[in-house]
């Protein structure tokens, strides 16, 4: 259970950082997805 919680936290933090990156630098985000 502890591992699952930390995994979810890591994924949540990663998605939050990705969202911030997308707002801050949309061009680089598009290149990243290509």
C-alpha cells in the first residue's frame, strides 16, 4: 500500500510538472511529443 501511494504521488507530481512545462514552453512540449 505504501508503494502504491508513493507511485501515485510520483505520477501526480510528474503530471503537475508536465502541465507547468506545457504552459511555460508549449513549443518545446510539442517537440517533446513528436
